[in-house]
C-alpha cells in the first residue's frame, strides 16, 4: 500500500550498485530511512528527492521491513544554499545536529520546523551566520533536555550583572563575577582549574546571558529576533553556545570543523 509523508532529507548515501539510502526527518514519525532504488542513475525520477536539504512530500511503500521510495514532489530544495560555501557549511552542521537529536519512530515536529526555519534563515541571510548557528545550538540543547539555568547567579541569585558571568558548562548554571572572585579568594588551599573538562567555565556578559534566556524561551518563529551591537559580543556568545553543546553531546562534528575552516568573519 502506498503511503505519503512530508519530510526533510538530512543525509543521503550511495547504497549497493545503483541505489541511495536517505535519512529523512518527519513531524509524526521522527527519523525515517528510505531506500531509493535506482536513484544513482542520472535518469532516475527519484533523483530530485534524494538531495540533502530537500523538503518534500515522499511517496513510499513498505516491503521486507524496509521503506522504498516510489515518488513524490519537492516543496523546497533550498537550492541557494549550494551557492554560498559558509552558508552551505553551516546548513550541513545544522542537519548533522538534527540527526543527533532525533530518533526513528520518535515524533519531532519542533525539530523539523526549527530546522526548516533555520535553513530558510541561512539561505536568505536573515541574520549573521554565527547568530543563526548559536540559536540552533541553544534549541538543540533545550530540546535534548540539558538547558542551563541562566536566569540568575547560582550562588547569590543576582539577576543582572554588568560585570558579567561564567557559564558553568557541566553543571548547567551561571555564576557572577563577584561570586567567582570570592571563590577564587577562598580557593588558595585548593586551587580550581578553570579548564578541567569536568569544570568548564565560559565567560559570558550580561548581553549574552539575556540572549541565552531569550532563545530558550522564544517561540520558534521569533527565535532569531535578537541581535548584538558588534561582532565581538556576538562571537563571544556564539563561543559559549558551541562549547556548551559540544561538551554535552560529547562528540565531534566534522561539519562543524568544516564550517570553522570556511566561515567569513
Ligand atoms: Zn553571584
């Protein structure tokens, strides 16, 4: 029996002699693996459905425990992503993160919507790429259930500090500069190594703290609606989101390394 579903291609690999295997994220069924028979042939009618970044309505049938693609129609191919190397690199990283935070058979309507919005924002250059990247990273952190508490200093509960904070990555909270100074003063007998993997502290200023808080609470369609007055503060914010995410996921992303080699700043 033929079935149809809307989804976004996040990965495609050659399979066998002439086929392709697609990983697609869908709202209701999470991640789906499709076999596209004959799709390595340039004449295959399935070819337009088999490119990464393609959001399409897929037609398929199930046989021998597999889902076989039989046809479909493309809703959006995000084709312009292919014309800008840093945008392409960031979009590839976003798809790899989407792959990481979704599972087969686990509905993920928010991840699908956010990923589509993010590809659109990158393609149309709605915001600087480091901002779009940071917002998606915070979304992934939040969706995976390990968001930090950035509302107040974990020790003195101050809610706004012009002197700035440290983001305590592994403990998921922030500590203000004044409390950090006190900690340092009291730590003469037992020095704290700020760069131990178990105790990663990333400096963030008040503006970054507010940006974290904003993105954690924002509606999906408003998630990129914030900004920074200059590049340095934006880059410091972006460093904090990447450090937090990578240390919680405990893995490397080759697409992230690629992004850092080609990004324009
Ligand atoms: Zn404090």
